[in-house]
């Protein structure tokens, strides 16, 4: 582990430092790529709200006790929101890193 950690640090220093990286970070392309995480979270939230609405409409068609239906709907909605934020952020960060690596390689 002691040999592996300095290699990782050196890799990130060589990849994400230098004049080209700073110029790229301050350009509109760099700012757009940094916004990917936010856009993915918004897209995941919109997808979850749409899916929840369709699911809720399907579940309320059957006769269920009001207390149970409300509790399950509340738990599913807010639990799904937290999950959608987590998945959207994770996906957005993954895409952002991939795009940054591609742009840095194109610039070198």
C-alpha cells in the first residue's frame, strides 16, 4: 500500500496540473463539464418523480387502508428522492471524470 499510494498521487498530479488544465478549467467547456453532476441529479429527480406518480396511480387503483397507503407512499417518495440524489450524483461524477480525462488527453 505504501508503494501504491505515491503512484496514485503522482498520476493525479501529472494529469490534473499544468497550464492546459488551468486554461481548460476556466473555459466554458470546463464549466459545462463541471455542471454535469448537477444536471444528472436534476434528471434523476425528475425521473423519480415521474415514476413515483405512475406507480402511485397504479397502487391507488386497488382498495387499501388509507393509513397504510399514506405511510407507504410517503416512505417510498422520500426514500426514492434520497436514492435518486445519490445515484444521480454518483453517475454525474463518473461522467465528469471521464470527460475531464478525455479533454486533458486531447490537449496534451
